[in-house]
C-alpha cells in the first residue's frame, strides 16, 4: 500500500503526501510549484480560467486516451493519482509558443488576459483531439463547443473563435507525444495497481483496490465521504471553507470504469464520466447524448461521474429526471451484499437517498427504448450552456404501434419543481387511460407546487412544465 499520491506534472514525476494531496490543484500549482500561469477566478468550476489538461490512462475507451481539459480549482491533488497533467506554463517548446498561443496573439484573443490561460488550455485540448483523429481543420461550431466552459468578460469571444479556427493543425505537435512516454505509462500502470492510504492530523484519504477494502473502511470510519470528481464537494470546500477531512476514493477499482451493453441493457459503472457516457450513448440513444451537450461544461464532464450526479440528489440535477423516465435501477454494494434499488424509490427527501450505512453505489442500469418508443429530454436555464436548470423534463412514451394514436406506457419526470427529482405518476396514469392532452395538462399542474427562487418563479415553472408536455406531443406525433 502506498502512502503517496503519484502523478506526472508537465512530464515530471511527483510524489506528494497528505499536505499537498489535500490542496486544490490550482492552489498547489500556484503556491507550491510556482506555476502561476493557471489562474483562480471563480473557484467553483464555472469560468474555466484554471483549466489544465489531464490524461488518465486507466479510463476505458479510445476517446479517453487523450489529454482532456479539467477545472483545477475544484480538483483535489489527491484525485490526480495515476494521472498525467500539463499546464499552460509548459506549452512553449524551445522558446517557441504553441500554435494555440500563436493564434491567440495573432487574433488579439486576449484583453485583460486573466481568462486567457484557460482558453489556451481548452483549445489545446481540442487540438489534441483533432490530431488523434488525424483531422486537419477546426470549424466555427467546434470552436464554440469546446469553449463553453470558459468565460471572458472582455473580448466578446469572436477573436477567440477566430484564433481557434485559424490554428494550422499541420504545424501542431502532439502534447501527448511530448509529455506522455512509454516509461511514464508503465510507471502509472504500476501506481494504479496499489492501494493508497494517506493519514495526517487534518487529512485522511483512502483509495482501495477492491470493494471489500472500501466497505471495511466505511465500517471503521462511518464519517467518511465518498469522493468521485469533487465537482460539488470542491465548491463546498472553496466557498464554505468546509474541510474535506476524511475521504474515500474508488478511482483504483477497475470494474467501476466499465460501460456495458448486454442485449438491450446499458450498465454504467460508478467511475464512468459524463464525457465517456456521452460517447457511448451517441449511437444508441442520441437524445441522451444531445441532452448531455448542454449539461455542465466540457471540463466538468471530463471528470464528473454519472453516478456522482445521481448520488448528489440535487433537485435540479440534470440526469436524474432522464434516468427516472428510463426506469433505471441503482446497483448498490453494502455490508449485507449486493442489491438493486429502483430509481423511483431512490430519492427520499431533499438530498436524502435510499442508501443504508456503509452502502456504495457501483452502477446504474437501464433498458434502451424500443423502436415504438419516443424519448425526449428538455432543459430550461438562463444560459444555454454551463448553467444550472430552472426546470428539466424527461418523458418516454411507448406507443401501441407506429400510428402513435394509443399509449401503452408513459414515464414523465422533472427536476426543479420539488425537493427531489419527481416522477409525475398521476399524469402518467391519466395519459394511459385517456389520450387527452388538455386533460393531461390539468393533471400535470395538480401534481406539484414549486418554490420561487433566483432561477425562476413558481408560476414560470408551471408554464415551463406545461410547454414541455405540449412540445413533446407536438414533436412526437399523436394528438396535437
């Protein structure tokens, strides 16, 4: 068992103990390593100024074997175990700027400059993806998509978009070829094979290799928090000054990275990121993949896990309504063994879920819709990209036949309208008995009484819910 976190930073091997491991990566880079190119602005994963590139070679799937941008302001150094990191400070080679940096200079993509390092790293991540696919150009939409996790108050973005599409990929040299060697891969494979235990007066961190080790640790230390990507806990740490004192990470358990399709059943392991899930679903359920395009930012999706978003149990979380509409099942391992919890019984109250003491979520699974099913996921937020939902809405209808005149079954779920993600069972029952949209709308309004808050008023949430229901049937066919 190791007592150090091991990772590579700009090609150099790092071993750190509890003090450094308990720091946020951005703070470690700036204050411990003197790498001040990485900026801290929002400290909550919103602005992207702190973006760095991370390669985690243990992720499954070829799409993940590149350096991907992540937010360093809400990522604990401990979470980098087994990773290779590149920062903006290392992009220059032999006193010559990287092509991304050259393009930003040529197109005046920087004004005050505070956000610029984050943009440079995010765009460089796109360049890496392009080089891996042997593509030779970047179009405008690709440029805009890649930088949805980066905010700038000065430029209006157009010069940054111009810089991105100007990059000559034929002149670009791969970051991976520069910073990730075969020797490094062998070392990180060895690192991945050993459990980690860090202990100090203020910070305790355990990363086991097996579920048995994890369960035993939870039994011995019931106050332990299970940490996935810390996209929520990192914000709590930074903004509320809440110390993340005793943590359990599952990042060394290989089975939890599996994404499987068995017949019609999709099973997503607890360590699968949103980016990997999106890649997996884009040809199996494109509606889900498209929905994830407006979920969080690329930086968040590259490290945040699907299970983490479910377990967080936020009433405005984006994926729980989708999984509710798909009648998903939560797979759990605990002191009493393995069991399954229907997601309809998983959310009990505000931020309270149906886990017993010592339980660990290992996967979520669901069946792909049949050919006679129509599925839609909708989201309303103040901004299209990188914003929390005011209301999100998911619906799946199983039709009797292709005429779409009779409903066999229906599942409707929403977030932002109650203390938990909510299944609208009365409306479902009404639609199965009476294919009457006007009547269903009345039933819908009777099922929830949302609060007014900074994102939307109660009345506006009612309007959104009605419009989503009407929109679905307008798009899907059947009664208009």
